[in-house]
């Protein structure tokens, strides 16, 4: 049976979102957003979309009305897909529907928060959707939530900026280039150095905060969740290095993340954020693509 998508507007339609929040994030009742509140948000500028396998909701997306750079926008607060339905392009299709609905209301910017150490999610956001990022929040949701997925490394987040009418995003959505990663980035300098321990874990050695080249590369671990299980201390070192490095280059260097580069070494992958310096003024510090 094909997966179908439906905009959610009523309390009854939104009720399965509570079940999915618990199933995906293992939230306690205190952290679950109730369907009644989601209904009010959707009625007054927000947006919710469900993905269904028959009558079963297998994923949803929930956004709220927002203001960024003094202009109306939408902040996508939650997107969840049941584990057994991942790798089926559900998240991409939910975001595509969100874009179409936002444009119908003359909204051309959608934002959301994502974990800078989650390479898989970063790939979806940057390479498959075309977002850019130039803002870093330390512990956006506090040091921990009731979800075990958020334990151990705090809740640092990058702010994704999805400029819906940029050439970059329109190219992706028109199917001309499904992954920005296929465009070879310019040559640049590596910000950080790494080495591997006896078990093969990638260890951050240090980062250089004095670079001024137009293009820079920041390596992150390929599998931070596995690292949290095998060596939480190394995972925490990665959090500290990425936090310090990105805040520095965003706030004082005038850089933004514009792609994610993936290199393969045998059976392992090396993952790099590609940072590019803004070279001329725009309406916003992350508005280089119009």
C-alpha cells in the first residue's frame, strides 16, 4: 500500500501525533505536546502534516508561526517517523509538503533546530533539502529532556534556514539535483585535526580558530550515537570542539554552513561541514543564495 500524506487540522486528526512522540523520542507525558494545543497552533499560522500507511500514522511534521529577520516565517518544531519506516524518503516528502503549504501563504523561510553531531540528519537537512546554517544554540532544550536520545551530550542545536525560493532549494525541489553534495565544493582548509584510537574511534585532537580562508572544513564523527555507547568521554570532547569551533566561525568569522562533504575510506566515512565566508552584505547574515 502506498504511503499517503494529509494535512492535520482537527484534534482527532492530531491525536496520533502524541503516540508518535512517545514512540520515537520516548518522551514522558510532561514533554509530549498535546493535540489540543497543536490544533490551536495550526489554526493560527502553524502547520501539521501526517504520513500514513493505510490508516496508521507513521510520521508527522509540526510547525509554528514565527518571525525571523523581521519577516514572517515558520519554525518547524517537530518531525518524527517510526523507525521501521525510515530510509523510505518519508521525511523528505513531509518537508516538501511543508514547503508547498508555506509558499501558498507567501512564506519563503522555514527554520528548525538540529543536532550538529548527528551526521545522518545533517545530510538530510543540508544535502537533500538545501538548508544553510549560521546560528548555534547551547542546550536549546536544557541539558537533558525525558528522551534517552537526548541524554549524555546536552541539547546543542544548529538553526537550519530553509530559503524556499533560493536557486539552491528550487533546483533540488525541481528534481534537477537531488543532492547538493554532488556539486563538488571549493578547495579549503581543515579546521580540526583527528586521529583514531585502538578501537577505531575518531578522536578530536584540536581545532584552529585563526583561519580566514573563504572555504573551511570541519570534521564531525560519522556515528555519534555509537560513540556515546562505546566511549561517552570522546563523544563529549566532540561536542565541546564542535560547539567552540562553530560559534567562533559563525559569530566572529562571518561563515555559514552550506554543504556536507562525505568521503569514504574503505568501510568508514569521513564527514565534513563545509563553511563558506560571506563576501558581500545581504539582508540577513545567512541570505547568500538569491
